[in-house]
């Protein structure tokens, strides 16, 4: 009995030590050393043969959903998500060397008001707290080419170009389609929907994300729609028939009198 209690105690103490020890481990990465991180790919939109495509080419796409692109000098990097999930991106510099840029960018007003996140932490890597800082030191580290108070901010002299797949669904024909629209990225300032890659300019004049795409209920909606239409047609037909019969009866009666 006493042995069991001792063993139980040891297990509990062991767990407590492990827990506190784990919480103390924290790995930090920033622009300068993120490339040495084993899970680099989870944070960077990579520039390689699988992800790059010309802007001309993507503008022809008509049936893709839930994806996005960042473009620079008419070369686009596919992001495979439409939610700006990664904070860094690779593009070739003027000397054709692949260079890392901070993609996550804020309007200057957000920085003034402290309305930003510049450090992203996660424990999904073997339970160790990994924190990625997206602070900049130099303009050249930002995709927008403007670093202010350690944050990449939007720069009218070097606008970031983003493209989204704009989804549309024709309920009547039960046909879905999409096209690519390029423009300002999420959080950039806008006057109208056209200016944003998402075609969504919020009331507060900032571009929103384009998160629309096909859903599971799409076909279901269509069936309900066709079902109701047929029901209405049948009812109308019955009413017409009844009215017609009554009218003919009425006419016959009139003739008799
Ligand atoms: C990356 O650089 C930052 C700042 O210099 C440093 O605090 C951090 O420990 C470095 N990370 C690694 C894993 O070396
Ligand atoms: C892409 O593929 C070509 C050959 O098909 C190769 O020469 C080039 O280095 C590749 N580029 C990248 C970025 O992987
Ligand atoms: C602008 O509006 C969007 C959605 O309506 C909101 O998510 C965003 O935080 C707002 N931005 C500011 C600066 O208030």
C-alpha cells in the first residue's frame, strides 16, 4: 500500500516537473533566423516551381476555390489558403536571388493605435512554445518596402498585390464558377470593392478577406429550390384545371337557360 502511494507520488511529481519545465522552454524566431527553423515551411509562402505562376496564367483560372496569390512583377506565388495564414513570403530580388519578405502588413493607423499582432506563438511543435516575431528592422525586409516602428506598413509607392478567387454560384443552373481578381490585400485601405483582391471593401474602408467558396449545402439548396418550383407549378396547374372546368360548366349552364 505504502509502495503504491510512493509510486503515485513519484508519477505526480514527475508530471509536475515536466509540465513546469515544458512551459519554460520557449523558442523565438524572427526575420533573421526563421530560415533555420525546422518547420520553416509552415510560416513562409515558398517560391518554387510548385508555387510560382505568371499573373497572366492565373487570370485565366475559372474553377478554383479557397486559394490566394501574392504577385510581384507579374510573377505570383500561390498561397494555398485565402486567409493570409503565413507571415513570410519568398520572391526573387533584383539580382534574381530568392529573398525573404514579411508579408503581414498593417495600415499605419493600426500601428498608431496599437491594433496589431507582431508575435505569433504556438505549442504545436512537440509541445514547445514557439514564437515567431514579424517585426522588421529595415524597409527591405517588408513586402511593402516600408518598415515603421518595427512594423511593416502599407506603402502607396510600392503597393502589395494580392489575388483571390472570387466565387459565384448560380442556383438556378446549379453551376459554380470562379474567376481571379487582383488588388489590394486584406487590411489595406480602399474606396470601393473593386480595389480589393477580395472585392470586399468594408464600411470602415479596409479590404476584407475573400473566404467564400462552395459549401456542402450547395446541392441541397438547389434540390429544395427545384422541389419548391415544381410544387408551385403543380398547384398552379391544378388551380387552372379547376377554374377551366368550372368555367365550362358555367358556360354549359348559361347555354341551357
Ligand atoms: C533568433 O534571433 C532572436 C533575436 O536575435 C533570438 O532572441 C532568438 O533566440 C534566435 N532564435 C534561435 C532559435 O536562435
Ligand atoms: C525549376 O525547375 C527548373 C527546371 O525545370 C530548374 O532549373 C529551376 O532551378 C527550378 N527552380 C526552382 C525555384 O525550383
Ligand atoms: C473594419 O471592419 C472590419 C469588419 O467590418 C473589422 O474586422 C476591422 O477590424 C475593422 N477595422 C478597423 C480599423 O476598425
